[in-house]
């Protein structure tokens, strides 16, 4: 039998294993034991305090196999993104370019950098040991979070987002990052992703603030905008079935 419960510090070894098995791209599951320990400590504090409004608390859960006596998966909720550490993303919009002289009208997809200081609730950190990806375990680990939010609505923002892992290859290579981020950060994607889990200030310091016209990017980068990692497709399908839709944030 499996149960879902709040993460405890004695789950740390299992959380480290999850981070290693998850490969690249799960910012909420960093490959850093000390950072994971701090996140669990923050989560324990969040559960203990009787919050009356969302202030950016993190709630980390684990799924436990009672017979095996070990954690087999994890997921989390962030009550509110933003605040002192903004939530950064590109907003995919359309720019209209028109020439009466040439009688040409062009709609150009454009990426605009946003820094959200008072954002919505976020669900994330979903990972399940591959051996247990059966019998509806993954669906339970994902969807029970909505039951928790319904039980304690005062703790969470009413709008909920899910940041899905983007397209990466087995070496952590991201076509979008190679076309955009690497030029400004001089880091590979796994390193930048790890650093963003510790401190996001470098994003504001180095990321270009001007719009990026999508057609100017390499074809490989254009094709993955708004797409998810192949291992994330089942989670995306599950959320879409619950009513989630793409909001144009990349």
C-alpha cells in the first residue's frame, strides 16, 4: 500500500536519489543535498505554521511504499510565486508589422521577458520512481495536491500554474537555451538550472530585457518553444484533462 504525506528530514536520502534519477530540468528537485535539506526544512515549517494567507511557502510531499518502508515519489506546492525572488518567464505574444507601401501585414511571434513579483500558486516537483509508475500512482501523486489546496484554501493563491520541464536531450542540451540563454550567461543549461534553484538574481542581471523575435532564432529553438520534455508528456496530458491550458509563458 502507498500513502502520501508531508516530507520529513529522514526522507532526504530518498529525495537525493529522486534528483539523480530525474536527469536534468527539474528545478524544484536540484542535485544538491544541502539545498534539498533546506527545502525540506522550509516545508516542515510551512506545515506547522497556521498561515492565513499565501506568502511563498513550499509544501513538499512524498509518496511512501509502506511495505518497503521507503519514499517512492514526490511532488510539491508553492503557495505563491514571486515576492523577493521574482518568477521569471518569457511571454509569447504576437507583434503586428504593417507596410502600406508594400501592402504587407506580418504577425510575428515575439518573446517578452516578465518578472512576476506577486504571482499565482504553483504545483511542481513531480517525480515518481520508474518502478512504481503503474496502478495510477502518478495520477494520485499529482492530483491529490488539489485536494490539499481545497482543504486549506486560505494558504494558497486561487490561480494555479504548473511549470513543465522543457525539451532537453539526454546530456541536458536545450535547443532554446543554446539559442538564447548561453549567449548571455556563458553556462550550459544544467548549470544555469541548478544555480537558479539557489538564487535567481543572476537572471535579472544578465538576461536580455528587449523582446526576442521568434523567427530570428534557429529552427531547432523555434520548434521547442512551448513544448515539454518527452518524460513530461504524461503529466502534461493529466493536467490538461483537469482543465489546465497553455498560458503562453515560456
